[in-house]
């Protein structure tokens, strides 16, 4: 077998977003499209000779095809060893752990996360660096620059390998190890959490794996190791099209779980994860927990799990995530960090030991055990806390709000907008920022307004234009930003947050509590006028 050189012509638009390159499958199926991007990655990332690469994905349509080609390209580019999950499967947090545990120089994760899968749906590739985390902007910008000039890609002239049996094969001079995708991750979880306490607590549970990558992990950990009843894990077999469903663990796409948990036969605890296993949904019997509240509640109680008994160094959240976690950090006397959206911004804080727990409002929560958000980790930490405290999700939430106050919160997504319309909304708000402070919108008085910019406290890098913020007196706010995770058109996200102090109304209907903010946002941004949409596509 020998490496062959293939002529390449650059494709437009191969710029990684907040979590890699995401496009429709039909875009990735163009001859040379995936190959150009993978070669561009290998052309710019730092790695020693004969280094180790990790490859895996969420099992969606087109994963196996791209994995086979990525193996041939890696062999032709001098990698010495590749670790690939059996069946091409590795959840995103498991891939991060494998990179870190085996000293790999990086990894290719093939996923479009919570986006739908199938021949007419979405696909994605992202590169994670040696720390196990998503490539920082300096690397993704270099990859993009290379895609604009790439003129060739290299691949070993070899046949496909078998991905469905554990073992070792050669691709050219490179060794490929097909590994158990679950074992290393399950061992890590068992080291962090008190499995005997969870087993002894007698909590009943329903977990929806959404026909996505978390199924095998949840079955092994929840049913086999923790002893939950067979069938606790629903939709546990990863499917290339996620069963025709949208694998996003929110109240729209996990409505069946929500209905169960709000019904008369609800188990004690309900949870779900997404396409690639890095997001989570937490619902107690009769009580939904927003991702922002989940971050705060986990941080306030993390010391109850063995892996966090030493306490937390700090808490980090993305800017659109509610400030609930900041109030916990203040009470604990530890730093709180506010970063742009994108897990890569947490990497420096975690590596420097400045933060222990991180979270995003988009249902991502994690810690310094890996360098990705981690859906099952969050579920297990919740189970550990409930087991030790001996209370329900609802009781824990009520106690938390009675101590810290409540940040009523919602996100309104306007999906697949014409780009011009989305940009017009952002332009209107940007133009109004300087004049907003001091203005009143109903009962709301603007205290400050800005375009969020982040200066990394570790390396000093600055990331500007990361979203528009309008802050009101009393701790409420609205935030607008354009999403970097869509594959068609533009997605406008409007975040609404109302702070209610511990002495206030802590158990009201969320929509009613946010009504004044919704009205203010429409006046300030003109979303309906610019987009011709009278309501968001998704509310979470």
C-alpha cells in the first residue's frame, strides 16, 4: 500500500463554527469535500511524528464513510496510531477522555451534535486538541485559512477496515485500534461518583437516549453498573437518522419524556441526552430544571460526590447562560467566569485549574474530568446528589431558590431565517446600544447595554462581538446572538432572564414572569418586523 496524492480545489464556506464544520450531508458527499477539510486540519495542527489520533462519531448517516476516508488520510499524513470506536461510535465526552487518557495529539469527532441526521439532514466534523477540548479559535482560523488555498490531499491506497470488531489492523504503516467506546468512559464515571450510594437510594428513573450515541453508555452505566431496571434507558440503540427524530434534549423534542414526568405515573427522575452525548435534560417528577438552574444547583451540591469533595476552584458559564451560577460562586467564595458561547472557551480555565464546573444554557454541563460538556456526567452528578441528600428534584430546586433567588429564563429560537433578516435585527440593536441606558420599557429600566467582548484571563486573547446584551436594573436582561451551529440560513437566538430575589415569587409560570422582557425585546429589536415571524420556532 502506498500514499496517493489527489488534486484538490477549495470549497467555499469551510469555516468551522462554534463546534466544528457543519453542513448538510449532501454537501459533505461532494467529491473531495470532507477530504479537503480533513487534510486542512492535518496540514495545520501541531503534532509529533508518529503521533496518536482518536476518531469517532455519533453514529449518524455518513459517519462510517468519512471515518474510512479519514483513516486513509491520517495514514498518508504520518500518524502512527489511530484509536477508533467500535462501529465508528464515540460520544463527544468519551472521545475527549480517550484523547487525554492515551496521550493522543488530537481527535476528529464526526457529529452535528443535536442536529437531525439522515441522508437529507446534517453532518459535521470538528477537531479536538491534545487537551481533549475543541480546537481554539487560533487553530480553527488556521484550518479555515488552509481550506481557502488547499491544492491537494493525501490518502493511503487501501481498502476499508472492519469497524465492528475489537482489534488491531494496519493501514499502510499506521496501526488502527478498534476500541470499546464505552469502557474507558464508564470507568471514569465510576471514579467520580458514589455508585453504591446511588444503587442504595432506590430512585426510579427514565432516561431517553433519543436513538443517539448515549444509548450504549447509558445501558452499561445505568442498567448494568447502577442496577436500574431493564428498560430504564429508552431509545437506546444509536440509529443513523435518530429514528427520524431531532436528537435535541429540550421540551420540544423530548416531549414524550416531559409528558411522562409531569404525569401521574412519573418516576422520581427523568433525563435525556443528545446526538453526540454532550448535552442533557433534567426533569424531576413534576419539575423541569432549566440548564442554567441545573448548572447552579450542581455547583452548589457538587461536594457531595467523591470526585468533587475537595470543593470547586471556580464556576464558568457562557454569557447567554443565566447568572444563577454566579450567585452560587459568590456564596462559595470562588470565582465566576463569563465566556462567549462555545465549549472551547472553557478549556484554558479548566487547564489552568481556575474553574472546575462549567455550563451553557444550551443544555451543556461539564467539569474538569474532560474538556467537553458531558450529558451523562450531569445525570450521574444529579443522581449522586439526590441519593446523598435523600430529597426529590422538586425539593432541591425549592431549597435552592429559597437561598439564592430564582432566575426565570427562556430562549427563543428563530430558525432558518434569511441571513439579511437576521442581520437586520442585530444591526438595529447594535445601533441602539449607546442610547439604551436610562431608557424605560414598561416597568424595566435599562442599566447598561453592550456588545459582549471576552478577554481570556489565561492567555490574554480577546474575542469581540460575541452577542448583544441589554441589562436592566434588578438583575434582569435580554441577550441576542446569531447561532454558529445551524447548517442552513441563520438562527437568531433571543435569551430572556428575570431575576426574582429569595423574598419574591419563586414558583410562578415562566412565560408570565418573562412577559415584560418579551415586550421590551420586541420594541428594542423589531424581530417581527424584520423577520416576518410572529413567534419563535422553538422555546426552551
